[in-house]
């Protein structure tokens, strides 16, 4: 767990969902050559192993909306990359 996750949980919300996506696949305005190379590589890997190392930002956004519309069970829910993919497809 990260420090920010611990702080968010300490606030005491009635319910909290923490998403832990892998590398976000998206287009950026600024130039980041190494990040671009990694994204190109992971884009190819994602075709074979779609939930292994990356996730499109659109999928993360759909997962966030789904979390609001269909709340999970329990006070704190943590969604790793594979769960973000599954929820983002719904």
C-alpha cells in the first residue's frame, strides 16, 4: 500500500474504492521519448496479454464510473489492474 492510500483510508469515508492501474496507455501533449517507447512496447504486449502491464485511460475512466454507479461490498475496495480491466469493460 502507498502512503496516499493510507491517508485516504484514514479520512474515514463510508466507502472508498482504490484503483491501482498499471501503465496508462494514452496520447500526451508533451514530448516524453522514453515513455513513448515504453507505451509502444506495452501496446504490442497488450495485444497478447491485455491485462498484464498496461491499461488504456478510457478503461480506467469507465471503471471509475462503474464504481460510482455500482458500489462494491465493504468499506474499502482495492482494484488491481486486472479488476480495472474487467470493470472498465462493463
